[in-house]
C-alpha cells in the first residue's frame, strides 16, 4: 500500500504534465502547476485542472496561464494537503527509494520543521552540498535551491509563509525566491536543518534566468541582498563578489561589479 504522507509540489513551464511523474521518477502524491507561457506551449494543452493516478499515488495537475516561479509554487502550496511537502522542478530526476528516505529522515528528526536534502545540480550550477547533519542558521541559509527543501506542511501554513513574487524565473528580478523562503522560515522561528540524504539529480538544460554576469545579474543580486540581509546587504554583497571574483568579475572588475550591486541594494530599499 502506498504511503501518502509525502506530497511533491512541482513547478513546470510549457510541459506535458502527464509525462512528468514517470520522467522524474515520482514516488509520492504530487501537485503539478504547469505554466503555459508564450507560443511554445504544447498543442492540445489548455487551462484547467485534472487528476491521474501514478503507481498508486494521486497526481493533481493545474495548467495555468500565469508567469513566475514564485506564483507557481504558491499555487501549489494553496492546494497542498500532504503531511510532508517537497518542492520540485521539472528538470529533476529522483533516485529510486527517495520518498522513503525523506519520510525516514523526518521521522528520525522530530525537531526539524524543514529539512534541506542533497540534490546534485548540473555542472556549473552547484551552490551547495551537505556533508553533515546540522542546523541551518542566518549565516548559511542563502545557498539552497528550492528543490532541496522539504517541510512539515502544517508548520508552513501556521506561519503563513509563501514564496516571493519579485524573484525567480518569470519575475522582475533574477533568482532568489528560494533564499527568501528560507529567510522567512527562519524569521518565523522554524527549525531548519540540512541532511546528507541524497534524493536525485538535475538534468542538463539551459537556465531560464542566467544569461551571464551582466549588469542585471549584479543589480538584481543587490536587490535580493537588501531583502535577505538588510543593513548588512553591502557587506554580504562584497563578500560574495570577492569570494567569486575570479569567475564573476573577470569582465567588469570587482569594484565595478560591486558598484552595480550597491545600486541594486539602494533600489531594494524603495520597494515596499
């Protein structure tokens, strides 16, 4: 009999959502929010909702003409009813047995409201890799992708936590909705832990947001850092650029890159 405590919330764009549970190796109930954007939508896929069964699990599909990954994740959250919820993207392939490993880890750590799991990113997009089990703090929460995050749903709902509509694919500013989500979880007093448990891997694909280390990249990073770090935004921003200066600042130089980032921080202060 299938264990239906776990529910994955998948954000996708212009996909055939009925094919995703098999392609991704899904082993739990699922909610798929498939955004239909532009002219690259598949013929025959229209706005609407439907349900299907996949290996004894219920999969609910929401085809929506809306744009923005934060909006997509919030739509999925509104319809979620699992005990444990997992955030996923349509380019992740999960290892066999991953669902059981998630539930076992939550059962082994009742002190954790949120667990951040290992998912192998494609080459060049690596931001983190957990090598121990430990609590995540204000110092190190900002490097985790949404697909690493699993939560006790009631804890998230009790605090009214949602994803930002300002950041991420399809939003005004580049990636960062996942960091802001964890920021709000920590601010609300939720217990966030990292774990070495491995779930799956990201498939090779073109990034929907990264187009190189452009002015927009540094400016949007500054806007994000205002929301993440407040008065410490410039310090954390300089630290981030200095640490990655040989890659990120090769073209513009460290000082010019920082000046653009600082402009983003100043703009962030004007956003209500």
